[in-house]
């Protein structure tokens, strides 16, 4: 797979693909790929890094909210000390999770333990699917602020006036947003 195939495979108004590879040092990319070859990393991951380092893919979750997958160059220190290397990051709601390639198992993980793909086609399909969207993680400070404002666990109020206001402004609330407001 190459960048043009990726763009054709996932052309949609919900998906954006940004090619920022011009900002990735070709010399550094070559050094990293050479180091991976010397350490017997699979040609699968070396080709992936050569083709996609610097590419960012966004999936539209809501009107103004995207989840991004950024393909990065692996850290040189991790190459020398591990059979697992970070090849990208998923970024959503301010959360960042590493995408890891395991050279022994020849597969991709989200974080340390969530197996998500065994090849790049599966990787991109997963990262652009609804299954990949990270859940919102509410910080303890936010929970405390909500409680100070009168929110409590199990709250369930009528939000019809709120949903009508959003609808009149041309904004449709998702079921998750409605549950949050209640």
C-alpha cells in the first residue's frame, strides 16, 4: 500500500489525510530504517515507515471533533533496546495513545496490550473505524467542578429545551451528548 492507495481506499467526508512527510528528515528516516534492518525487523514495518512517516489521518467524530492517527519515526533509543517500537500515536480528546509494532509477533497494538492489526491494511481500517474511537476520560478535577455545580451520579433531567435550542441552531446532538447533559 502507498499514500495514493490509502487516499483512494478511505476517501470520505469523515476522513482527512494529511501528508506532512516533507517535514520528516530523509536522512533520519534512512538511518532508522537501516538500524531496523540490522536488528532484523520485518520488511513490513520498514516499508511502512518509509512510506507513511509524517502522514496524519483524521476521522471526524462530531461536527468539530476529530481523532487523529499520526505516523511517526520510531525513537532511536527504543530501536536498540526492544522488539517493540512506537510507530504512531492516536490523539483524541487530548488523550494520546501509542501505536506499537511488535516485531516478534508481526502485529500492531494500541497502547501496550490491545492487539489491533496484523498488517497495515488492517491497521488503517481499524484506526478509521468507529471501534477505534477513544472513550472520553473525565478528569477528577472536572468531576469535582460538575459536583460543585449541582451534578450528581445518576442524575437524569429533562433536556428537551436544550436539545430544541441546539436543533434550532442547526446542531444535532448525539445520543452520548444527550446522556451527558441529562
